[in-house]
C-alpha cells in the first residue's frame, strides 16, 4: 500500500513523496498561479487593462467579466450582449473597453466603473474580432460579413469599410505606429491595409489555413500570425517577405500574444498546451503543463511577468513567465 504525502517547498514547487516497496520519489514544478472560475462556457477572448490592474474575459455565456489581477477575484460582470461574445479590446489610454460578438453590436464600457457608454451597430453579421489603434482614435471590427469596419472613437461615427476577404474575418491588429491594419480569417489570406483606406498594401499567404491571431513586432519590423495549419508564420515588414524562421512544434495554434518587449511569443495549441517562444530564433523556451482543455485565448500582462489563458472549459488560468 502506498502512502502519499506532498510538501510545498516554495512558489510553484511541490514535492510529492510516494512510499512503496520501490521508494519512488518525484519532484514536479508548476507555473500555474491561479485558476479563475465564473464563465459557464468557453472563453474566447481576454486582455489586461493598460495599467495591468484588471483582466477582462468574455465568451460563449454572453458575459464580459472583469477580474482583479492581483487577488484574482471577480470585480464585476457586464451583461448586455444577447449572444456569444467573441472579441474585446482595451484602449491603451483612458478607460474604454470595447466588446462584440454574435449580436452584431460593438458595446463600449468604462472598465473602471462598469458603466455602459455607447453602442455601434457595426456589421451585418456576427463580429469575431476587434482592434483599437495605439493612439485610441480608431476601432476596427471584422467578422462574418467578410469586411473590416472602421469607427472613429473620438467623434463616435463610422469612418469606412474595407472589403477584400472571401470568408469570415477572424483576426485584426493595428501596426504599432497605427498606420496599418492586418486582417486574416477563414480564407487563409493575410491582408495589410493602410488605415487611411484604399486597397491592401500587402496580400500575404497563410497557406489557406484559418488565421486566428496577429502580433506586430516592435518598430513594426515584422508581422506574426498563428494559424490552424503550420502554426506560426512571420513576414518582414514593410516588404512582406516571408521570414525563414521556423517555429517547430507550433502547429495548430489557436491564439497568439507577444510580450511587451517583443522578445517572446505565447501560443495556445490544439493539443491543450501553452508554449512560450523566442520571437527572433523560433526556439521554444517553455511548454507549460496543466491546461485542462483546448486554449482559445492568451495574453501577456503589461509588465511581461504573467500570462493568462482562456479555454474551452470556461476557465482562466494565470501563469508566471520567466
């Protein structure tokens, strides 16, 4: 008969001692800091507030939840959407949070108080992705209607619509200088548009796999995308030349995040793993164990010391970064 005993040795270290005829001993380490429970369906999108104080999450239960990033306790639940929530985005300055989903409406909130501050009927179909320009002047929304809709956040009015995708738009990102928008989706195309409108400046190929997420490198020197096929792909900017860096083992990535300093990429995979990559070399720095189900969203804290994942089981998990 085995006698199981466990001892906490320090932050994230557990010693598990198993007494048996073989005298076996295991030492395991976990980087899991907290599990946040509250959603009753898959978590599709999440982000940290600009000051790092709040984590926002949303998903299939139709709610937007705000969590204290230090205590990991629920702060408030925002309930106004009438369908699944697919996307959210914080403005980098101020108190604006935008959310959107199957009800085809972008809703605006003051995330410090939870007050609703407006709506925008952006699309003829479900909205699947949002992005806010770094200067907070514009919001982009994309989804089932295959178009990218731009909205002036200061004047609170639509600006223009960009059309070029053959299928649903799943991913959007503004360049760090705010002058370009990357879009991707079910058709496998990656289009880079001028914010001022017109035709795409670049049309890149993601191999006809679904594009799930984007990240621009610091200085807009490169664009990274995660897909359901070869995983991570990257292109030099502004030329659009495919980079030779290979991210071996990054197949079927469902979401992508870049660390604030641009040195690392985090992905959640179809195999229920969370992985941390060196953005420059493509080498995998770490694979995290403990994700209970397929990850659908991932984000870095503003200081780069934490990762948060959202999964198909409705859980948020907080991980430390080294």
